[in-house]
C-alpha cells in the first residue's frame, strides 16, 4: 500500500500553555496533509479532479503522545481506508520515524460548489485514490489499541 507523505512544519504559535502542540492545531495539520494529498492529481495537467471542492463530514482523532515545538517538520502519512460512491475516508498518522503522536481519520465528501450539493467521486478520482487504498486493516483513529 502506498502512503502519501507530507512534511508539516511546526509553528511557535501552535503550542499551548503546557508547552506542546495544541489539540485543535492537529486539525490544521491534517487539513494541510489532506489538501496536499487530494490536489496532487488536479494541478498542472488540466484535470478537474478534486477542483470542485469537498467538505469534511467527520473527524476522529486519537492523541497518542504530546508533540513539542521544534524546527524540524513532523511527518504526516495519509492513506484511504474506505472509498464509496460519494465519500471517502482518509486515515493519518502524525509521526516521526520512531514515534506516533496522533492517529486520525476524516470522512470527506466531494462537493459541487455551483450546485451546492455533494457529488459522486469521478472515475479518475477513484483510480487515483485506489492507489492509496488499505482496506485490509482498520487504520486510523479507531485502531488506537495497539
């Protein structure tokens, strides 16, 4: 299975009063990784894929250990765990080589901005997403027991 890798920079303002990255900031990190992942297909080649928009239907996050500010970026690995006709689930791990800080998942619904309604996943989008599909394991936030 292929995973999308995103190097996410940490900002000084991401820390909370306890000296570690605030729990809400992790949603922004996941957003950055998700946008980098989903929009790799569309730019530059004229493809309309994912350019119409998408909405988040659900987030699930398990905080495994605190992440403190440093100058090196944190790695966010993303992959697809569920692919339906009009939605997909993206799983994530926010990590370093030897540590996982967060496991999460997001349900994403492609959205037609003109019609202001959800739309189906196109054949081109489906082919792209299937490269990152892992349906063998319940990866993401719900699988934190390990």
